[in-house]
């Protein structure tokens, strides 16, 4: 006998997912979903056909219809992938998909699951494009203020500048980095040591995307033995200093090396990590917030240092953790490598500023007193971390 599912419930779940990707679920939308809960049943084959058609329809509705300016604001991995390779090659025992809570998830094939993900991604792409366009517009409208009102740099070590900038009420210190720069990783360790010295009575919990989640305990020194992992020495040093280290990443993501195939030009393709595309970022950040909430219930008064990629944490990026944590308790620091012409990644602020001949990217420290300007810029402070001086 073929597995069947209620059409109305399926539609309701699709509506919830679309709303989650684009904004809050309205009461009217929920009422409409409940109204469609009719008794018509669909076979698994019919459901899979609907999902395949939904990918094409959502591509046209949410991507093709985007204004050209919004499309140009997208990175390659933020455009719809043509296909996914190695989907569901998951090696962690007992791990579940980020969609596992959908009641129909285990009733459909792997191809149908991919199509569900791709359709949701088309909707998430539209949100990312709109919000990045809005972020760039806000920067352009405030460029002069952002340049004139930036606080002067002080001639002192950058970790001291960061410590002085953090308000005493902050309970979530978001350190958003550009990945795999040894000088940034070393700086994070130096900063945590300085924070411990300045606030010896505060409990610190260190949470990071660079480890898979564990719902029950911190990671141990014995676990962190991979000599090729550039982040392991940092975690080991934190544990030796008595700082609990918690993983944020969904185990399905941490152990699943799926790739998307993206068109980059005429007859050219590029394979890229599927977990950086818009819907994946939404799912990952949603899961991270669940882990943060779990640890917060256990450590209600602790300071959480959250260490991850800048695109997960900055105020002006889609699905940002900074937008979803208590605003009066959040402090965002962007950690970038030292500026090198034409080589560095840049934020919306720096990209727009360069276009308008404001050299934000070359500033070793960027910060503002005005909280509105901080949110437009994307962070409370942005540091460009130099390489350490060679020892003589």
C-alpha cells in the first residue's frame, strides 16, 4: 500500500516554512492553512511530483522576478544551485536532518527531500537579495555620517580596544570572523584571556560553529586531537583555562559534505559547499539559537562568547543571530585580516565605501558611539587583525 498524506497538512507546512524563511507567520496565513485541511489524500508519487513542480515555480517567482540590482547583490553560492551532489551522505551515528521535525519527511524519497530544500532555498534567496539591497541602501544614505562619526583609533593593542568597547551589560559577545586566518584565531584566544583577567568573577561559556553540537556536555581535551584542524589549539587552550567549549553546529551539517553545482558563466560550473546557501544558513542559525537557548537555561548569568563566521553574526545580514538575541545584551565584533588591496573579503559597508571612495577597509579599527550607525555598519566594532611580528 502506498503511503499517503493529507494535502491540507502538507500545504500548511509549506506555508509555515515559507513564512519562516521570509518573516513571522501571520494569523491569517495560519487560518488559511487550517481551512485547507480537507480529506483529499495524495500518494507519495503525487507528492514528489508536486515538490518537483514547486522548485520550478519558486525559482520563477522568487528568483527570476528579482530586480537586476537585487540579483547582482548575490554571491555565486547565493544563486539557485543547478543540482546537489552527495546529498544525505551522513556519517554521524544517530544524526537527523534539520527537517526531521516535519511529519512527512520520512515518507518521501531523497530526490523529493532535495526538491523541498531547493524550493525553500529559492524563497530564502529572495529574502537575502532584498535585505542586502536594503543594507547597501542604508549604508549609501549614511556614508558621510559613518565616515565622519567613526571614533578615533587609539594607539594600543587591539584586544585592549575590544575589551574597552564592550558594555558591562553585554551577555552575548559575538565574534564574527573571516575563516582560517591564524592571526584571527590567536587574537580570539588572547581576547578571552584578557576578558578573564578583567572580569575574573564572570562565568564564560564559549560557543562555536567549528564543533558539532552535544546536548549534554562540553568538549574535552581528549576529543580535540585532530592535528590538521587549525582551530583545535584555541579550544584546547580555552579548556585548560577552565572555559567550557560548546559546539553549535547541527551534526547533520558537520558530517555531511554535500556540494551544490552553480553556474558561473557560459558552460562553466563551480562546486561549492551546500551549507553556505541561504536556506542552509537559515536552518543552521535556527539550530544554533536552539543550542544557545539550551545552554542559557543552564547558565542564566554567564557571558556567552559566540565565535563563528561573520555572515552568521553581523547585524545587517539575513538570519543573523544578532537580530534574534536580546538587543540590549548583544555586542558584535567583526574580525577581519589586515587590509591588502584587492585581496580581502569586505562587508557591505566596506564595499559600498570603496565604491564611493571612503577607505573604510583600510581602517584598522572601526567603531561608532551612535547605536543606529553601528547597526547600519553591521557591527559595534570591526578590527583588522595584523599578522604577528616575527620573533627575533
